[in-house]
C-alpha cells in the first residue's frame, strides 16, 4: 500500500495549482492490503461458510435498502476464513465500512452451524448498545433462517457494573475507605451530592430488571455507585439470601447459555490476569481494538492509599477484631508518600520500604485473624468475606512492589497525587504476554478498528497484543479501505505559521486561530485538546470574544454535552481525551475539528518512561516506537471524528506546525485519514464560510 497523500482536492475547496502542488503529492491505494513481513497466506477460494456469510450479508443489506460495500464483503470473507482456520486477523475498516455487520454475520453463522461460542468485546457503551439492541438481533434472525437454529446473544459486564440487591437493602457494611474519603473532603455524607446520588441509585436498583449501571439515567459518580455495587471477590455467593435474583449472577447464567457473548475490554483485561471471568470460548472478536492494550493495562494497574488501609482497620474493629496498628500504618504510608515527588519510583526508598514491610506483616496477621474469626449471622459472614478480599488486595500490591525490581524490570511503580490523596501505583510494563497467553493462545482472534495501521504498518499493533509471541500462530493484516472519499470530503489544515507549542502549552496566537476558524464555520466545532487547562483556556477565550455558544467538558456530564452539541448547529464543544475517540456526530453539525497539538504522551509519565527505556535497552528508536506511535493513533482517532457519513464535509485543523516541519510528520500523516492537505489559513476559512452558508 502506498503511503503518499491522495491526489485531488476537497469538493468544498477551490484550491489553486500552487497549493495543489504543495499539498497533494503521491497517491493512496484504497483497496485491501496485506501486511508485509507478517506470516500471511492469501485467502483461498471462498469457503462454504464464507459464501453463506456473504449471502446473509447481502440479504440484510438488501432488506435495509442499502448498497453492497466491497470492503464490507471482503471483511466478511476474511473473518470467516480466520474463524474456520483458527488464525489471527487484524482488519482495518474505515468509518462507513459497516464493520460490525461484517464480523457479526460470519461469527454468528460459525457459532450456530459449528456449535461454537465466540466472545465479542467493545470499548464503548455506544457500540455495545448498537450490537445488542440492533445489529445482533437482525443477524441472529437471518442466520436462524439458514441454519435452522437462531444463535443466542448475551451481554456480560464486570461484576461491579451491576447493582448488588443485598447491598442496596443494607445487607453489606458501608465502604469505610469511601466514607472516610467523602467525610474528609466534604464533611457530612448525607447532605452531599454523592449522598443524594446514592439514594437515587438505590431506588432505581429496587425497580430495575437488570441492575445494569448503564441503564441508570442520568448516571451517578463512581463514589456513589460503590455504595450499591461490589467487586466479585467480595460477594458471599450462594450463601447470600438474594442469590436467586442476583443481577450479575443472572447475567453470567445467560452468558453460559449463549452462543455469542458481548462484553467489554475491561473484562478482557481481568481475563488476561489469569482470573477466569468469561465463559470458555472458541474465538474472540475485538472491536475498537486500537484501545485494547490501554484498557488491559488500566485493568492490571493496582493502587494503594492511606484511605484503603484505614478503611480496613475500621472494618476490623466493626468485626470485633484487633485493628493491628493498621491506622498507624495508614498514617505512616501517607506521611512517607507526601515526602516523595509525584513521579516514577526507580528504586524503593528506604523509608517507604520499611513502612510497606510493617504494613505487610500487619496485613498478614490480619488475614490469619479473619480466617480464625467465629461468625454469627449474615452480616459477619459478609464482613469476613470483605475483610479477606481487602486485606489480600493490600498484600498483593505490597508484595508486587517489594518483590520486583523497579528499574529494568517488568513492573512500573510510581507515586501520584489525586486531589489531596497520595497513591502508590503499580502496573505491568508490557501486557502483550498476558494477552497472548491468557486470551489469544490456541484461540482464533479477529481484531478490528478504523485505526490499526500505524505509520502504514500493522506490525506495531500486532506486537502490542502479542500476536508475535511464541505460543501464537500466523496472523494476517488486512485493510479493507473505506467508502468515504476523504480527499474530496475533508481538508486537513496544518497551521504551519503558528509557533510550536512549548512545555507550558501555546500562546495567544493559537487562541486567535481557534477564534477565527470557529467564527468562519459559525460554530459546529469539536475542539480536541491535550490538557484540561488548554480546553478551559480556549473556552474562556471564545466566550470572551465570540457570541457563538461553546460547551466545555466539565460543564455537565459528557453524554449530555454531546447531545446538546449535536442538537444545535451553531454550538461548539471543547474537551480533552474523552472526546478524541468514540464521538459520533454525523451531519453538518460537526464540520470543524480543531486539534490543539500533536498528542504526544508526557515524557515524564511513568509508563511512557519505562517503555521508552525498554526500547532503548534493545537499541530501538524509543521516540518512534512509543511516543510517535501513541500520538499517531490518537491523531487518527481525533481526525476521524469529522467524517461520519458519505455526505459529511469539513475541516480538520491541527494547530501544531510540527505536523508539517518535523521528520516524523510523514509517519503521523500516514496514519491519519487521507484528506486533502493545505497550510493556507485564508483558503480554509473561506471553505468553512461556504459550509456555514450552505446550511442557512
């Protein structure tokens, strides 16, 4: 596949020849491509299941009144081939391809015909809902007509995504760590917004049919939800008097009976730790796979604060047991951490090591006392289970950071400050082996996203998910293109005349550029910023200098802000990383995407530091393999917010001149959508003005 920029110019643009020569060199092949260097084999003549899948897809498309899409049909055949031959497949399917149908059809058909089970994982709630409520029922019905058996599809989430009826009814003790944290920050619990959220969540849970947190609208904070839910390890199981109506248990029963289980990347992360939380499966399909490694890493990251230790001491006293000086350990951990800078720990400080050793001894003694405690009644049974879990969790993170080297090892530890609370954190340096061993070993896996090729190659993603591991078979990379004509629908504008951003962000020139672009487009702008401070500063500047309404992340819950943005043509929405991925606003409402700077990870971010050093140790290019790869992925996702349908038109404006001037710019641009490129600010403002006028 050629890495050059597509020829031609955007239909919303009237570029002169000089700009055409300047910004449109090379050509892009939209047809499917197979990754060079990977173990691949060309897809053979269409197999039976592939042809059946193709027939089902065409029938569904005809029922929708749609037209066949070559990329979608190619993806259907490739997925069917991977499932039948137990191979791994990476499929880049651009927006508009219809990739969910392209993997659902062969997967449900394969499961129904071969009596197999597959697990489908997504990263966002929106896609999960689309599959469960719309796409999967249609495909299952169509497959049932052919096979004679309609495949069952079930939704499965993490245990604490469901309300616990016993906890809602007051059968579990209050979370000591949470309550003490709220009291420390807000005073009285009942009078706080968190307390009111807890009351509303409890009322909802008693009337809910599923107990699924995502069905609670409007939602509640994590702090409030913790008062109506609990982790799996704290559940007392069959001894619970409400076990027959337990929401997470019923969801798992349904999953055990299903042919296809739809879940999320967080549960994939738990499974990759070696803890079986998903039913046995014969295949995995991972949608939105570009964030799989990030979500798994987050799931395998553990944290410890003085609130966690103090909360356990409080529960021990409630159980009638000695708190074993855990309150003293909590104070000691807090004091030691406060003396450390919030950064990566390259070696274990002596005073922290001493505090952790004392804490571990007290925790281990506490576990012995809990195991020996005599329980009377359900509340004490529950207390014992919770204490076992929380003491074991503290012991686990302490043992991890004490046992492994903090420099050059497989564990990354760091001190962070969240609000007024100090945390000791630990995360694996590399999750590829965990994913490969616990998820993809001996199991075919299909990974798909609109962004899987980074710098024109599937190799970075394949390496990050462990496809090149010793217990993996062959894998194939396939780019099925997109039905969008990016070079005719969109403009990629790089503001090369602006100064480069520095460590303190950017100056007034960028703010003025944002104002002029948004004024030209008369709103309809999605502002993507790399920091909260940047988003708030730009919002404040716009509100001072423009009459156009601007929403900012933090003004309200994000789903509410996105709905308001989509509903009003002249409104703009500014925010940070939560908006770079997953926002789907088709139509003229979103006609301008502003990206403030190349989203390189912070060089002092602990995992970035550790990964860069690991690459340097094997004499690789740390900047390109770590920082540039992450930036390319986010840039592509951010730019992808613009064109969500074949009729969309607009501009992606990047206010960072390095995307034009630096040697790595071509690597980043190759990953981004193939829009027509320019550096002419006047030309872009005129194009935006025409777009705004077209909607009047």
